[in-house]
């Protein structure tokens, strides 16, 4: 039913509230109390087909794409900030870099957040209307991440362990409510990849801990001293204490994500998903500007690596073969 929320569907089909919480948790980045029931396909897909990982880490995927692009004649330039998409006679004609250099192009593909694209990179007369509409959309949550190097530690850890909150509604209110705050009793995801290439050394495991939190802005994540100690303490209280075996750790806050990737607020899923209409009204891959296309988590069809890959495939088909 298009008007049914994920919470309503799960309550109808799953009598055990603990199992229901686990199903809702898989649809991260959305409030199950308001988000569409269609998101129930996510736990179905994971249970049916499993969760895949890239051997050697996600960096290998970008490396492989870069190598393939180079084989086809592409020239990849990094460290070049784009400050403007040049539009002439209603058509994208290239980009202007931070140093003032202009790169002419027949086609421009933007892989930035939609709010950046329409509010910052396009001239106001061109992107203003879409930018105003996007400003009314709430950004998705962000992620607070701990990168841990653990020596020894508990045996038999699954590749993914979800440590759910005792009060899921309170945790959701902290993220999606009118007064965003860091959840005091958050749901915690622990990832332990079984990949020798990701281990710092023979006796050490790399463990990633992630918590969904409000984006930077509604909550100030720029303050120094964000250590993640509360998360490690909460994990210990739920039966997974990694502190005695912790060799070192690195903290990545939503502010860090914003600074590193340029994504406003460090929003991990682009634009927020409140209702079924939010899924359908994501900015399209074909923009109002001729020869300008848009890919990424804030464009159609949505966030997450599989859907971002689909957006790239859609744009490739729209552009046609080189």
C-alpha cells in the first residue's frame, strides 16, 4: 500500500517487537514511522541474496573504475575544486576550477549533492527554482564512525552485528525529531570484514563501528574531543567490549565527512526520505540544463552503492556511447 509506513507494515507482519526493530534498522537513513513500506524490500534483499563486500575494501572499487576509465582514454584529475558549471544558451559548456581555469566540455556530469549543484554551482537564474525546493527538504542523517584496530578480542564476531537501542523511538526522535541531538542510547552497527587485506597486521583486526546521527549543522560536530568513548561504553554494556583489546582508533564525525567530501552536513544518504513522495521526487538524472546530468545519492533513484550505480548507468544511457 503506497500510504503505508514501514513501521505499520512491520507491526502487521512481525509480532515480535525485537525482530521488528531489527527489520526497521536495516532501512537506515529513514524514519520507519514515516518512511514508505517499500523500504521493506531492503531486509528482504539482504536476507535473500546476502550482503556483498569488495575484496581489499571499497577503495579497490574506485581504483578499478579509474583504471578502466584510463584504458578508455579518460584523463582523471584530482585535487581540482569546481566552483561553477558554465552555462551558455541554456546548455552546459564546461566547468570553472578554483584557480580560475576553465575546462570546456560537450557534456557535464555532476556527482555532487543536489543542493550544491543547484544552489552553488549553477547560476541563480538557472538553478534557483530547484535550489529553493531542495532547501525545504530535510537532509538525511549522517554517520558517526569509529575505525578500530583491535588485537585479539571476542571470537566469532559476525561480519555485521547490530546492537539495537533499548528504546528505538527515543533514538529515532533524537535523529529525526524537531530538536536533533546525538542519541544517548543509539543503535550501533559493528562491521568485521573477513579480509586479510584490511588487517593492519597478522594479529590485528580492523573493525568499523557506525552510528546514525543528525547531520552537521543541526548538531555541531566540529567541536574537538569527539572520542567515541560513549559508543564504546554502550557497546560494552550490550555485551561487546572491545576496549581491553583496542590498539588505536580513528574518529570520523559528520563534520569530517562534510570537509572531506563536500557533502552538506555530511549527510550519508543525500536527501532525507520522509514519505513515498520523497522517493519519487528526487532530482532527476537529466537536469533542466541541456548536456548537464546528475548522479549520486541525492539524485534518482536514491542512496546506497547499488542505487548510485544505477544512476550512473542511467546517465551513461542518456549520454550514449562515446
